[in-house]
């Protein structure tokens, strides 16, 4: 399965970076040192192969079942952050797939569909990812990879301090957040009743500041395409 960055992805990257940087600059609310910005997916390689005739792919609509589950979770445990939005995870866009899920291109083949829910401002450390797998037998592999590979400092100027992942049926639910924004344990406690499910696997991890996947100096100096 060929995976290329689309113009839509590049535009989304540029917009997300601009919004995040603006939000970060506007919210120097504490003197505590924040992690260096996380490198977002590379754009230079994709740009080289683009032509004026190329047309951007439409952003896929989020999976209806998964989106409804996210809505039900928030009805049971409201997450009140600015500009919250649930969007589809593009399984064909390798760079953004890894950025949003921690999964490799090969592991993407285990996933049937996925959505993410987070603040559009980029200055609030919270993300929820819900995946449906092709085979429930692969759920723990996917769950453990997400817990290990997701970058808690993927936002520009904030960082999550806790992660948690759980499996039910053929679904994997992953959340990472700043505990001052969201009680991750209370959210997960609300899920079984909200969805009428039972977790078959549940694992959490506290995050230390040095767990951030800080980009190299070369990555930090790469320009962001406009």
C-alpha cells in the first residue's frame, strides 16, 4: 500500500503549526521549562513530487461508529477543552499515522479504522485515539506499541504527564493528557458503562519530562511548508 503525504496533509501541518505557535506564545503562563517542540511529519520529500495538476485528497469523514463512541464517552465524562474536535485518522498517510498513533506503516495494516479527539488549539496536552482493528487478536500488540511510542510532547509547548490504553472487543482506546486538564482514570472508569463494554486489557504509564521524543537540531531547523 503506497503512502504519500498529500497537499491536504501539508496544509493541515502548516495550519496546525501556526495555531500552536501562536497559542504557545500567547500563553507563557508559567516559568516552568517546557519541552522542545516535537518534530511534525516531514514535508520536503512530498513537495518534490508535487505538480500543479495534482489535486488534494478529500479529508475522510470520521468513522460513524467510533465517533459515536467518543461522543458517548464524553457524555459520561465531559472533557471541557477549547475547540474539541473528533476527526478521522488517515491510515494511508504514513507520517501522520505515526504522529497520531505511534504505529508504524506495517502496523497500520492491522487497523481497520481510527479517530482522534483533541483540542484544535495545540496548546492543551490532551488526545484520545480510538481504533478498530481488523483482528482482535492484534489488539495488545497495537495497545502496547501506542503506550510505548506515542510522544507525550507532541504539542508545541505543553506535555502530557500520563498515558493509558485499554482494549475492548476489537477496539483500542488510548488517551494521554496533562492531569491538570483531565482526570484520565475517571475518564476510563466511565467508559465501560458508557459503551456497555468490558476492558480485557488496561495499562497506564506516568510520563517523566525526559520521556519526550525531542527532535534533533536538524529536524528543528527544517522549514515548515506554507
